[in-house]
């Protein structure tokens, strides 16, 4: 009788092996995406983000090109003026998203997929806030650093979503227990 179940158990074992190979490949893709996203974020810190040549007066005392590291520091300093105006609030929210990106490698230490879900939503919100920053350029011109910075957030967000999805699916279910004894309630 155990010989009748042998092909079934072999089929189940092959399915589990195929699922494991697919998930490990998806995890490698997710790892590459994380590396690319974090790399682009670092590169964007050294690229020009905006050109303030057309902007006169206001906060900027010396018009010219602003690099990513300068915009990063400005966005962190803008947290003190959170809520004063729409543009300062948006810049402050970009500062929060920058801090979120810096803390994102530590999310790899979290083992439970359910605990990663709020982080995935926070990264999605950060990506949308950063893209909304494009409309905050009144007289300034967004340059390549800004676009690469936004792309880095999108890549890291998708990567963490894939990673959460993979880790949430790779669970071994308990075998189905069937009671073959006749019921006494007849």
C-alpha cells in the first residue's frame, strides 16, 4: 500500500524543489536590485540635482548648481521648519525619505514578512513624495541627480516588495491529516 503513495510523494518533493529554485533565483534578483538601488542613491549624492541660476533672492544666496549631498543636508535641516510652507514641508519629507533609505539595509535583518510590510508601504510613500518633489521646482531646473535619486527609491521599493513576497510564500505547510476512522456520530 505504501508503494501507491510513492509517486505522489516524489511529485510533491519535485514541486517543493522547483519552488525553492524559483524563489532563490527571485531572491538573487532582489539582491541585485537592492545593490543597484543603493548604488544609485550613493551616486546621486555626487551628481547635480538642480540648477538655481534662474532663482533670485529667497533662501538661496548664491545661485548655481546644487549637488545631491547639499540637497541631502538641506532636506535634513528642513525638518526644523516642517509645516511652515508647502515647499519646506515637501523638502522635510524628502529628508525623512533619505533617512528611510539610509535605514533600509537594516530591514534585511527582519525575518518576518509581516513586519516588512509597513516598511514597503513607507518606501512606496517615500518614492511618491520624492517624485512629487519634481513639481516643487518653481524656477529651478531638475538635473540628472534628481532623476537618479528618484529611480533609486523606486528600485529599492520594488526590491523590498519582491523580497517580502518571496519570504512570505516560501513556507512549508503542514501535511494534511486525514482521519480514516469511521465517525461514531452516525
